């Protein structure tokens, strides 16, 4: 498959790109609003992968071109850009393209980070409203620390929680997620449950902030 990471030059995009490239045989497409920035990121990722002896196909494109070539499109952009990003590539999305969003709305103050969903109820539901009709949207990879993903020496033992109304799309994303070594994908039901999944993210960030022995915190359900 071809997996496009729009905003793939950012922290979560980098982490997912490196893990998918190292652990799977899929072609990884790095998308950016600036194609030169995408190509620069690809060169950096290839250096990291080469240093550990990993062979992978990673290419860089402007977002629209990456999405047009992909089977799965991951919107690895901040929550305040995610709606505009999906609309910017809407013309190249169809019912055979699975759109995945890991974005979470949060606000910070002196006490920590707090869940701050949009009026749609969750960022995942916002993406579903902004995506073209018939394009399946899946929420996944919300609660993963970018630092843990990008550090390829760090052995994952984590769960990612997956929500979607389209069962086939959900199975596709769960299968892809579990190709990443040390990652288990759990079904949390339809998009209506996305807010509960997203709200875990500020919790784990606050745990890391207030506990010196906890870094790059994630979740694992027993």
C-alpha cells in the first residue's frame, strides 16, 4: 500500500513515517504544503533508516500529490489545520481512500493541558464532516508520544485506540497499525466515541509533566 503522511515533516508525521518505513513494506509518501520541505524531510528520514540498515521507499510531494497517490492518508497536522488540510486535498480523495486523523484539540494553562474539542464533538468527527461524502474517516494514533515513535531504539509496548463508522476502513487501519512493532490496535467503536479516545492524550501528557520517571507516556490496556 501507499501511505501518505500529510504534514509528514512534523513530529508525529516523522515518527509514523520512520516506524512504517522500518517495520513494513509499504511505500511512504511525505506530504507538505512546501514540496521542498517534504523532500528535505525525506532525505533526513532516509539517513536515519540507512544508519540502522533499514531498506524503505520514502518519497516527498506537495500534500495534494501525496494524497492523490495514496491508499491511506494520515492527516499528521495540528488540529487547527486539519479541517483546511482535508479540504485542500478533497478533490483527490474518493471512497477507496482511507483518511486517518490522530489530531487532538487541547488548550494549556499553568496546570497542564486540557481537552478542548471543536463544536463537532471531536477532531475526528470534524474531519468526517469536512471530508467528501463517501470517503471513510478513521481516528487512530492519538495517544502516541512523538518522541517514542521517532526514537527507533525505543521498544514500543503500546496500544492505539481506533474509531470509525466504516468497518472495512477500521480493519485496514488496525491492520496497518499492528504492522508497527510493539503497537496493538484496539477497536473503540464508531466515530461517536472519538472524544473519549482523544481526551486520553492530554492525560498522558500531564502524567509525563508531573512525574519525573515517566517520559513519552502512552497507554497499554491489560
